[in-house]
C-alpha cells in the first residue's frame, strides 16, 4: 500500500509534496485505484494533547502509572469501545489516540473532551489557564508548536 499526501484543488486532488509526487508517478494512467481519504493529524495538536496529559498527570494524585492515567482520561472523555461480556455486562475500553486511529477532525473532538476531564482533575484551574499552561509546557518539552 502506498501512502501519499494530497492537496484538494479546484481541479481535484494533487500530490501535496515531493515524496507524494514520486508515489503518484508510479500509478498507471487510466487505472482505477481505491483510496481512503482522511485529514491527517496535526503534529502540533498531537504535541499539545501529550503536553496536556503529561502536565495533568504530574499534578494529580489519583494515578501512579501514566498509561493507566491516560486510559482513565480517555474513558472519562468518552473515547471508548464498548464490550458486552457473555454475561451481558458492558465494559468501556479506552481507545487509542495514535496517528493511525484518529483523523484530525475526530481527534479535535477527543482532545476537547480530554481538556474538560483534565480541568476537572486539576481543581481550581480554568480551561483558559490550563490551555495556556499546556502550550507553554509543549513548547518547553516538545519544541515550539506554533
């Protein structure tokens, strides 16, 4: 399978960068190809959500394991798959936030819900204050996100 990035123009999709152009050149004219078009995740947004999770984890006292904390936030944010056991019990399992499981549109919804959960965990911190702190933390720890 070939992965390439496309830009939508008035005349259709065109390769968005040089590596994508090289991939596109390998396809034969008049052949039919199947594609799943998704808006790729923003690396900037990924850094911000990781900063949100790490900053909140460092300032809470409910969890001692980051992965358990991340999963708990995902569940509280409603980013779950529901499993019905053979006994009929519904178990909510946290979904992943990695690049291949969410496009940018879905990720934006999940990130907003996680921000709300983290504000609740960090009692006394408003969303605007937390957002500013997350941006500062991301810049310091992951490089500028602007």
